[in-house]
C-alpha cells in the first residue's frame, strides 16, 4: 500500500464518520447509510490457518453509500464504490 492510498483511506474514513455524526450529506438528511467491504476471505482464512498468531491481514477495500429513505439506493452506491476501488487497486473478485 503506498502513501497516497493510505491518505485516501483516512480521508474516506473521516468523511464517513463526519457524515454519520451529522446525519446530513450535501445538505440532505440521511435516512440510511450502507458500508461495503471487499476482502478475499479464502486467502485470509488460509493465512490464518497457516499462522494463527498472524498480526496483519492484506489490504482490503471499502466504500459507503447513503440515501434519504431507500435502503437499496444506499447499498447500490456502497457496492458500486467498492467495486470501483477493487478494480483500481487490482483486487480480484470471484
């Protein structure tokens, strides 16, 4: 993970928590927020099985979405953003 990727993750995380605390984004009241996380579960479980005292896992991708009332819209934007990040950082979907 390079420095710009770490900086981007910190910015995204801070924005997520600020929006959550305020309950508003771009002046609109948030009814629901969704969080999508991509992690290669099989790969990580294989590493943990090999070494139960593992201290770190591989980098993972996440994104969030929001909507005023429709849960499906929040889920849609969270998953769409996560997929975009997966492609950008060349993680692999199965």
